[in-house]
C-alpha cells in the first residue's frame, strides 16, 4: 500500500508539472533559475540578495530561484553545481561563470546563447558595456559571456609625499623620473618593489611601453626597451636596498607605511589603502619611445553572465539580466569591490583612491589581461624570476632573456 501511495504521489507531481508547462511557469508566474558565486561569505552576496528582492517586488509575476553556491574552501560547490547542471542538460536560465579557458565547457555544451543578436537588437543596452570588457567575453568568435566585475593593476602613489617635496604627480614619464631622483636625494624609497617577485612591475612598464597590441607580440625584441627601463631604475637606486629579497607582503607594508612613494600592484590592495586620502592609482605613464600609457589599462574580467538558449526569448530572463547590467546596479556592486564592465557612476562614499581607479579604467581606450595568464608559466618566469635580476645586474641582456623565454612557448 505504501508503494502504491508513493507511486500515486509521484504521478500527481509529474502531472502537475506537465499542466504547469514544465518550464518554470505556473499560474502566470515565471521562475528564473540563476546560479552565481554570490553566496556564503562572498563580498558581493549582500548586494545580490538586495537586488533580487527589489526586482521581485517590482515584478510580482517573476520568482528568482537563486541557486548560487560558494567558491571558498577546498570544495568548490559553485563550479560543481555548474558542471552538474551541464552534465544533466538542465542549464540554469542565467549563470555568472568564468570566461576564458573555463568558458570552453560552456561553449562545448551548446546550451548557452550568443549575445551578439541580443546586443544588436538593443543598441542602448549594448553601448553601456565597455568594449574591452565585451572583448574579454568572446569565445570562439561568439559573445557567449557578458563580463561583469573585474580586476585592475596600476601604479599606486602617495600624493602626500609628492606634495611634501613639491613634485608634480607622476602622470608623465618625466614627472615620474624627476620624482624618483628627488626622493632618492631625500632618503625616501621611490618605488616599493621586489625583484624576487617583479611580475606586476614588469607587466605594467611593458604595457606602458609597447601598448595593447605590442603586449601580445610575446617576447619580441620590441620588449627590450621596457626591460632596459627597469634596469635604469635599478641602477639609479629607485628600488629598496633589499629589493632582491623582499616579499610581496614586505612591499605592501613599505608603501602602506609611507616609506616608499610608489608601488606597482593591483585592486586587491585597495581595501587596505583606500582609507588613506592621499593614495592614488594610475596607469604607468608612457616611457620615451613608448605607445602605451593612460590609453591602456592592465585589467581583466574573469567571469560574466551567460544566458541559456531556452531562455533567450521567454521575455523574462533577458529583462532581469538587463536590470542586473544597468549602471545603477553596477554601481552598487563595485561599491563592494572590483572594477565595472559597465559604464557607471562612482559609488556613494567613493574614496579618492577608488575614484582614481575608476578614472584610470574610464580613460583607457583598451584593456589587456596580464601576460602571465596568456603565456606558459615557464616562459614568463624566465623573464621575471630570475630574468629581471640578471638584466638589472648586467649578468644577461634583455635580448638574451627574451630569446630564452621564447623557447618555452
């Protein structure tokens, strides 16, 4: 009898699903399944919950089924959730997932749509995305992903130290080099950097010299002058005395404590520095003979939105996505960290450091991801660890180091 009752119950549930349409629609209500990593202790989770509630209040005919999972810890529930849904061929209507190589799984599944026709159909929505962000979401020629929150790297500087010595801020290479010389003469370390871990500095000075296109000509001779500029800075004494052995943590403390005027680093440092009203960040200025500078930023977008093919034309899911990718909602997310893929206003209470980061990104006509994510690890480490040390001390030439790096590509 118990087995009969269970069978009947299952049959009733199945029939109710059929009569409800089986696609999340019931009695005029549309359910939108969404999976993100805005869960657990994630910094954006509180904002995510707020915007879902607001959308549902404004759209009582829509229910957002939030299936978000945390990424923290050894058990990445978020990635497992996405993989399981794809394997079962039951894709969520919207997912916020990784792009680049990780996005290949999404592309290969055939379950998610190309955004190109959707963007073409709504030019006003499309022009809200930064072109460099859209480029980061391309997979096999398709706009499969709409990047959302990103990271950036740049040259941090302490405006108070520049003011103390009546120096122009380092927005040009001449100002930068003059400041280095004055700081040296006054016993202030110009640049907090570790030549044991010089990747950020190499990436940024390289991009400032060769520009967005030249950066992709990996290990070419066009990179030589950029590496030689680093040697010049070393020889003039612009780095800490113990630069060969400093750790990344040592570098940050040196700059944060006001014992160095500048530092090459990224957005992950902003939280610890933003309460100091004198902190700023800019793209590295253009060196002599260079073509980069403020027109290009080292930034990237590691994840973005995907929409399932089944949900493209349902009239609900795309509307919710346009809400999430509006300037107003974007502003609220980046108030909790990261950089926007969408043109938006600065968050309320933005600090001078955060504002300078937004200005840097908005001024850039192009952004490029870091080289270390585009080439083999062996080739990049040949240049940075210990390549730069060899170049700075004159033990090897920049041309020799770059030629060796090519052999690992």
